[in-house]
């Protein structure tokens, strides 16, 4: 899990300055009323991180916990559209650094423990999938070449 933590750490550090430099008007722009703004996508990444922190921790002491969340409700109820952009980026950075710490300290044995999302997966798979999901949305926010997910 250390290698996954190192990869995540590298991604988070690589994209921090780019996220901090996005103009607030661009972050707030909603392409359609029912579509997320870039600020809301970043908020979604924070929600995903929060839920994955729970998965990475709880699965190490409970048998196959079921941890799912309603992403649309989380984004709406967190009101990311009106969040201070610099604090939002800082929160994204901090929670991902926290995940790096958790993953770096997860043993090989614990990495094989399962957590139920929509399907059952081990923690190693969830950590790898988390990075794919993160890159997919970071590329959307930063207008980079699309990264397919899943």
C-alpha cells in the first residue's frame, strides 16, 4: 500500500498549484443547472475522500463493512458552490494527505480485507480505484486530456 500512497501523494502535490490558480468565475461556472460546476466537482472529490477514509479505516476492524453514499446529496448539502475556493482546495489537499498517511500505514494483510461499496472489493483495489477516480475528475476541473473512469 506504500506504493499507492506514494502515487497519491505525488498526484496531490502535482496538481495543488494548478487548482489554486483557477479563477473563481471559472470554478463557479455551471454548464447546465443540473450539472456540477468545477467547484462542485472538487467538492465531490472531498466527499469521495471522506468516504474512502472511512472505508480504509473501518474495513481494518470490521468484517466487510458496507460504506456507500449518495454523491448528489452530499454535494448539494455541503453547498460547495458557495464555499471559499482557497479553503476548498486546501481541504481537498489535506484530506488526500490524510489518505496517504492511512494507506502508507496499512499492512499487506489489511490491504486484502474487504469493504462493501456497491460491490465487495479489498482495500488495495479501492485505493487504486480511488486514484483513477481522482485523476478522472482532476482532469475535468483542470481542462486536461480526459481520463476514462471506470
